[in-house]
């Protein structure tokens, strides 16, 4: 089972791709703002690096707070776009 999880609610952007309980790839960058701009391109990079497509994903997990409103909104919007 492939799981994609990400968090844009705090002062950073974190993404992880797992297969069952094994971490395949991850990305973490501390940033005060700009998470929405890097989230989708980095998700794409992670999936391509592991030869996984959006259709292969079984579960998408996103952090919903606490955190900045814009960060929460960016994460939820990206999760909905990945469906």
C-alpha cells in the first residue's frame, strides 16, 4: 500500500512517500512562507523518483493543523488535487 503524507501547516514543508511501513522517499525544507509553491513540484519529484503515479496511491494524508490558515488550506487543496 502506497501512502503519501505531507504537512504545510508550520514553518516548513514536509513530504513522505511510504510503501507499507517502509519509507521510500521524503522531502523537508524549513521556510517561513512559500510552502504552496514547492509542495506540488516536490510531490511530483518524489513520485517520479520512485516510479509511482498518482493512481498507485492508496492513501493520502495531510496535516490539518494547528498552523497557519494558508498552510492548512494549501495542504488540503493539494490533497484534494491528488485524488
